[in-house]
């Protein structure tokens, strides 16, 4: 059983070593680790914080959804 777990672990570690280097959100800049976030994810985070500020108001939530669509359209190359 330990041998099987060891082999699976080695395969997993070996497979991740061949992963694309740009796939990781962590970057090194000036000797510091910087966690990069995509523009699409920032749009979704902005919508979530907008909805939290709305306190259940329907028009406010609709405005948040409209802002999300605009943000995604501008930053994520998404077209309706």
C-alpha cells in the first residue's frame, strides 16, 4: 500500500513539473512573491462586493450584474 501511495505521489509531482509555467498565479518580482489575479476574476470579485453593499435591493443587484457584464466585455474579450 505504501508503495502504491509513493508511486502515485511521484506521478503527481512529475506531472505537475511539466505544467505550463504561466499557469501558476504566483510570480516573483523584485525578490517578492506576487499573486497575480486575472481581470476576469477581478470583475467577479467586484460584483460580489457590490452585491454585499446592496443589502438585497433588486435595482442595485441588477446594476451590479450590468457592471459585471460590462467589465467582462471590456477585460475578458467576451462578446454577447
